[in-house]
């Protein structure tokens, strides 16, 4: 297996995205890989950071900085203890580099932008389990990314959702 892979996990802090992160750590991440924690926030329109980083997203944020409450507040992200614990475990036990990248805008487009910008070898994301009718009217981020991304995409379904 190739070393120094760049693995992205799209995280929206839902149960499904936490399951995707756990799956990536348990089944895909290996020593010397880089794990990119990718989060897309809806654009607020007039906030200066949205305008400053609207095209490129935030600077890369190493795990050490992601633990800093000032950094979390600066990017207005809601990290929970479970998620931080999974990232810390991956970093220490699997010896991987963990880096966060925050984007503002439409999740579909920004996740695909992240794949290209970060030159990811693989992307893992959760599924909300939308039913056929909901997918038709609301659209599916996972379907869009699966078709448009330039790397392999793994979708991790939440076994408790029943979107049939």
C-alpha cells in the first residue's frame, strides 16, 4: 500500500459524519498518511472571513491548533469531545498527521474543491439517509460528490437511518 496518502473526511458534526470518520480511522488510515478533516460552513454573506477565504477556505489547521478554544471560536466550529478524541487517537496510535480545513459555501462544490486543492487520494463521507423523494427535491451532497470528485469516494451509511 502506498505511503504518505492524503485521506479526506468530510465532517458536518452529524452522527453520519462521525461514523465516516471512525470508519476511515479503523479501515483506511495507515501510518504516515495525512488525514484531512474537511468542514464546510454555509456562507453567511458578509462576514469578513467568509469574504477573505471564500475561494480557498481557511489556512490548514494542525490538530494541535484545533484543540485551542480560540481557534475553534475564530472559525465558529462546534467540535465535540468524541470527534476530537477520534482525531487524537488517530494521530497518536496510527501515527498520522491530522489537519483541518474549513470552507464556506455550498457543501457540494466546496468538498469537490477540497479534493482537488488538497490533492486527496481518497475521500470518506457520511450519508444522511435521505429517502428517494427527499433526494429528488433536496439533492444529495454525497451523490454529487461521488460523481464529481476526482478521487475515489467512500460513503459510510448510518445503520440506524432508514431512508428507503
